[in-house]
């Protein structure tokens, strides 16, 4: 069976052949919105439990037009979606939970070098409680090079929060500070997390690649 949507899109495509360029651009945006809506509806239909945040606007490539970040929870799994300035979804990243109540709770856009930025995602991985209780939070690093949205990539970063309670009641909590610093004076900032004498450093070795050192 041919869907009504497919017939409708075919009519739009045929009609735009004789239309002015401005009208064509408007129709192209409209078509992209239809496809995005259909994709989200399919995701919802295939998911038993689904929640989604509002659009959080942020200019990722400094062109004066805001992109959008949307966080989603689908059947206990966490996703971060990046949308273009017309709300078309560009990327969908899956963040891996380790226990209950996982969530993305903070984003920070920082400069790595003169040509690169990093969107730092603060992600609570959840907690596990059997005999002992343990909860952790981790950074995910999303890079943008040369203000080109096509360069976007994600890397799994360090743990920066650990909370533990042992069966006999002993409790401990380690909260690391998160910062960017150019340790080797090469003009490229490293991402660091520190707690007392513990230090974890991630270096941006090449476009799209963070390396623990």
C-alpha cells in the first residue's frame, strides 16, 4: 500500500520544479520536518517508555544560528540528540547507563584550541544497590572542529564522581574537579579531572580522538 505521506511528498517534489528558489527552499525545509517527525513517531511507537526534554538552544558553530540539544530516555537508555538550526536531527548519541536513575544533567561548551571546541556532557551513570551501594558519573566529550558540524564526534571520557556505601554502613564520596588546561604548551587544552592526589588527563590527539594519558 502506498502511504498518504509518500503521495503528498511526491506532489510537493513535482510542484517545486516550476517554483521560485525561495519557495523551493521553504518546501525543502517542510519536507525535512516531515521526515524528522515521522522518524520520532517511529521511535516512540517502538519504545515502551519514552521521555524527551525541550530543545536547548546553543550556537555550536558560531554562525549566529542556534543548534539544539535534546536529551531522551528510551526504555531506560539515555540519548543525546543534536539538531540543526531548522530542528532537523543531525546526530543521536547513546550514553551507556550502569544502574538506576541515570541522566544527563549538565552541558558545558569549552574551547580546546583556536580551531576546536568540546561540548562536555556531565552524565550520571546511575547507581547499583545490592549489598553495597555505588553510583558514578562520567564525562562524554563531543568535539567540533573548524566550526564544521560534519566534524562532530563523541568520546567516552573519565569518571568524575563516585559515591559508595558499604553493607556495614561505611560511606565515601569522591567528587573530581573538571577543568581544561594546556599542560604541554602546544596550544591545545587537555581535559582534566582531579581529586586530591588523583588526576586523570585526556588529550585531544587528532580530530575526533581523545586519548587518556
